[in-house]
C-alpha cells in the first residue's frame, strides 16, 4: 500500500513534527513567501507543492517566525 509520506516530495518526519508544534493552536498566522498560514494542513500542502530548494527556504522562514 502506497503512503503519501513515501513519495519524494513529502516533508521529512522532523519537519512535519515541528510544523505540527508550530501550528498547534495558533491564532496569529505565520507568513512565508508573502502568504499567511494559520494551520498545519495549509502550510504542509504549500510546502509539498514547492521544489526542494524553495521548500527548504519557506520551511526555514516559518521556523524562524515561530521562535
């Protein structure tokens, strides 16, 4: 059975876990690439749609704003 986490475009386990923590109960959106993200699901979908270099940059931007 294929799992969406197994394809090459998915986020790493560490990235998914951090994003879940960042977006858990968030009431103020995090802005990355000029787009606001309030939920893990929205942020995850956006990141998975990007090419790896752009994904890493957007992830780093989200992570920085969460600190």
